[in-house]
C-alpha cells in the first residue's frame, strides 16, 4: 500500500442536500504526521486470499521477510507462484535473486513502466484503504497496524475472486435500430 502515516483520513459523510441553508462536509483539521510506516501486501486474485504485513519502513530486508511470509501462506501443492511486480528499485535487487535461488517455485513478472493499471493489486489497495483507513483518525502506528490487520481479516472472511475493472451496474438493455429524436418545437 505504500507509506502510511498516523493522521486523519477523510471519509464520506451523508449531507442533506435539500436543507437550507446548505450544509457543508466537515473534517477536523489535522496538523502533521505522527508515526509513519509501510504496508506490504499480496493478493491471490483467483481465490481472493490476501496477506498484509506492516513494517517501520520500506527496505529490502522487510520486503524479503514479507515474501518469506507469503511463501509460508501459499499451500505447498502450488507448484508455481507468479508475482507481478512494479519497477521499484528493491524489486530488482541482488537479494531478490538469492531469494529466487532458494525458493524455486517463485517467478517474478515485471509490469511495463507507467502501467500500474495492469497490476491487479492496485485496485485492491483502494479497497483495503477504504476498509482500514477511510474516515478514521490514527494517533500511533500501532493503531494503523491493527486497522490493516482487521481489514485484511475482514476481507479474508468475505473473500471472493477479485475481478479486474469497474463494478458492473445494471443497465437497461439497448434498443437496436435507429435512434429516434424527440420533436423539438
């Protein structure tokens, strides 16, 4: 999910739009960041399983620790793990090559530069941020860790295969044929 800091995160509050005088959305002013950390995550899109871990910073050692954690979570009968990675510098380190030597079932697939939309975890991060952070105020990093852990547990309790793309909403069927314009006087 990237760097996350202990601060207020805006939420959505229902406002009566018909009230007069009109009401405005309000959020408490939050001055500065308090604690900061980094959240790593993995999503198995076909089953909906997800794993997250919180660390104090973004570093190779924490990334490799997270990969080892994910390796333990994926069942042993899975012969191949394809990890889709962006082009972050730590994803191309020598330590990662050593990880691949000791964990033969892992294969890393790098997405093209500036193509985050190809990575399925990006829209999933949006869902996790909504579940864990939206509309809440955090004073410490521990509170954020607990919120991310609770959101991950909630997702895994209600997991389903992750579908890429926008939510499909019901739309009335289109009529075939020519369009008929109304008479304009």
